[in-house]
C-alpha cells in the first residue's frame, strides 16, 4: 500500500481506504464489518470513513464497536465523521452547520465511535443559511478542543471552499485541509475541472467516494438489478434514476472490454483510473464481503497497466457516450 499526503498537510493516508456508507447496518452487521475492516487494515489501509447520518448513527455505532474489539493501536489508523444532515428534526438539529449543531454533533459522533477524537471531520454539505464565519469558527474550536485533528468539506463548490479559506485567513482560524467529492469515470467535472484552481492555490487533499458509481462500474447491473445490491435498497431509488440513461450501459460494456484486455476486472480498472489522478489523496472503497473487498484492493496492481494509450481509449469511450 502506498501512502499519500492529505493535500499540503503532514498527515499520510493510504491510497485506498474503507468506508461504511450504505453497507454498515443496511447490508452487513458488526461481524461482517469487523471482517472487512480487519482485511483492509492488514492490507495497509489506514483510513476508515464514516458519517453521523449513515444508517442514522448506526454506522458509527458499528464502527466504534468494531474498533473496540479489534483493539488496534490508535496511532495506526485514521477515522472520519461528517456532520450536516443530523439525526433529529429540530430546527437546529438537521441540515445545518450552525455552531450549536456542530459542537453537539461531534460529541455524539465520538460517543458512538467510542473515540476521544476523530482524525478528520467534514462539513457534509454546504449550509446556505449559516454564515460561513460561524461554521469556520466552530470547526476551528472543535480542533482546538482536540475532538478532531483536521477539518474539511464534502460536496462544496469551489467558490464555497474558497470563501472558507478566505474567512480562515482573515480571522486567523484553521482552514479546511480536504474535500470529499464523488469521483469516478462518470463523475469527473469537479475533481478534473472545478477544483483545479483550489489544488494549485490551497493544495487541498481529496478523499474521493463512489469510485464504482455505486456499483454500476462493476457491470453487475447489465442484466437488471440483483437482489441485495445497492440499487435495490429502500431509499436508494435516486441512484437508479441517476444512472438510467442507456449511455451508461453502453459505456460500461465498452469499458469492460478494455478491462478484459488488460486482465483485470471492470471494478479494478475503474478504481485504478481514480488512483492515477495526482489530486486524489485516497479512494474510498465500500464492500459487503471480504471477497469483494479483497478483489477491489487488487486494483493497485492495475494502475501500472494504465499506459497513455489505454487512458486515451478510456477517454474516447467517455467522449463517445455523453453521460
């Protein structure tokens, strides 16, 4: 496993990491989570991604219990959480980044995770109703209290991130270190275009999610939606709608042919393609079984196969099928 600096910070993060979105509680229980986390850790993964809203807090409960049972040395791994959506419906408890919610939210996350601190904390979405100064101050104070070590954003626009940096500089506060955007063969614009000035000016790191487009880039949806797959889960119909265009199916087929010619799976090719981007600090993997995770971890071996001519073929496919 290779380790990359998280932007310009001093922290080093494994190029492949393991996340709990959708899978923990909804698809795998504590035992399954422990098995996958152990395999990831023993393979060199040092970053485990989570969020308050995942499975309404149960994902943090499961990861916290797993970490307790696995009893790894705390300095050997990184854990994240993300705040915005909330777990309750009060006016200051959902869809906000106000100071009250953030300070109470991190305390709740730490309790569920059974940790004294998280390494990374993200503002899970931007909040148009809270002054950015208030949010930056709150994140600064959370770090000052030792409840988190670095803070960042998730799915913020470049303009919003730039504003956070300007506020931090003006008020002498801790600035964001990383952004967590969706990034895969079908979702490229932010990382490859919108954020480029941020990489150059501020050196932000990225903890990218959904490298397989929620499973579409495995090819498993070619003949319908398998029972138990992500697309079949309650509340995930928006994923089906997002990738409903026939252009996706055609692109998956053509990309699959390239993967076969290289001797790797479509999933491995897709993850390796993400790893090729120098602005990607880590690619977050999700898995419902040890077998699936083990196969996806092998994507590191496919990076060397992505020669310029192969990348050109991939680009041609993506340009040929407007998505």
